[in-house]
């Protein structure tokens, strides 16, 4: 993406971006978050805190949290149960006659 295109997306002048690139000024935290959204990445990636430019999806975060909470290596059956709980619709209990 060019400086001009980013400046237009941020509704600022191109000179501001040039000053950031040359280390004369720094964007605000809010602007960094906005840039990350425009570039479909994370602010951590832009700030050099991670080498992975792709943010985790909500599903990936849930799976990672579940895996970190395990006290042992998951089996295939564990994984199937996890995905069933996450993505299969809850089964409804049959109604009693007359309800």
C-alpha cells in the first residue's frame, strides 16, 4: 500500500506518514490500531511484537485456550468432543405428550 493510499484511508495527509517512516513522529495508539485494521493484521505485528501478520480468529482463540488448559496431550477423541461442543447444535429434549 502506498503512503498516499494509507493517508487517504486514515483521512490524514501523506506527509504525516512520511514523518512516521523517517522516525520524526510516531502515530498514536489509536492510529496504529486503525492501520492494523486497514492492513488486516494486528497492532502487535506492526509494532514488531510478533512475526505472524495474521490475527487469530475467535475459533482459533477458543481452541488455543482449551489446549492450554489441558493437563495432557489431547487425543483424537478429545478433539472430536471439543469440536462437537463448539459447532454442533444442542440437541433438544423431546417434549412430553401434551406440552
